[in-house]
């Protein structure tokens, strides 16, 4: 009998001005600084046995270009974490530099909505293991530009189009739950998993407890991104290692 695949635990570090912060519902006005040194936080994760890290450049998402290069380089050079990075990526040179720095995967969100042909070409060029489609969703519509702008594109149409272009990994964040510690949108994830069974779905937003994580594991998401629940002490790094 084949053992069930483990759900990947992916803690998040969100960056503003080089510091580790969290927003509530993607609102830059609702910012809380948790640590001045994100590298310290990444090392704590690694010391606890964590293997993955979701690193988000919120300055970059707002500016439309990667801003926090120094933090990326410090974390990839000083830890062995498999880092996936997102926030403002727009150009080939940024992608190349990120991969050269040791980033394992990149999350593409706004550009995937605005320039689908470019992103489809990147999937072919760099391979489907390197690109994560980042779908930030509000009422099943995709939001872009660091959640500051709503599109009229439905999440199902978005995923349909990109599945045809070879995408394998998708991070889906329900903005209404993000940073709220109110529980993830299980209904949305179940729907997406039933419609797109071959995609590796990474759940993001709302995780508040180990029960939430166990429920996500039971519906067979590939991974789960956890932020505020760790920083607010709702879930301990030690507990995470038991999943």
C-alpha cells in the first residue's frame, strides 16, 4: 500500500521595507511588523525542521518590480530552505536573477492576468516545476497588483487557460480570509480540486489552527501557506512537524 503523500507546510514571510510583516485582507494600511530581520525568522523555520518558505515582496507587488533583493539573497544563501518567491516580477532578467540567487520557484500573479502570452512562454522556457500560478481570489474573481485591483476574470477560467499552457502548481489565496485567522475557504479549495484534479493546489489564507491544517490535509491539497497563525502563536513550529 502506498503511503499518502504529505502535505507541504510552507510558512510565509511577507516583506515591506526589508522587514517581516503581515497584512490583514491584503490591506497595506493594516500592517503589523513581526520582525526587523526576516533572515532570523527563516532560520527559525529551518531549525524547526521546515523545508519550504513562501517569500513575498509586498513592496514589489505594489511597485510592479522586485524590490527586496537583499533579503532574497540573504535567505537563499544563509538557509537551505526551498524558497518560492513572489511580488512584482515582470521581466526575464528578474526571473533569471531570482533563479541564479537560488529561488526554487516563482509565483506569478498580476502579470499572469495582464500578460498571459509572456507567462505561457516562461512556463515553456523555465519548465512547469519552476513556475507557480498565483491566484488571489475575492468572490471567485482574480485580484491583482498586490490585491489593490480587481479583475473580471473568474478563477475557473484563469485556471482553465493556464492548465492548457502546462501549468502544474497553483497557489490560491482567498483574500477575504487572509490574515483574519477565521479558517480557510475549504469550499473553494474542494471545488478547484474537483475541477482541476491534476493541478498541485497550494492553499493560502485564513489558517488559524491545527484543525484547519488537518482539514486541508484531508482534502489533499499539495501544500498550505501559513503566516499569521505562526506569528500570533496559534500554531507552533513544533506542532507543524507532526503533520
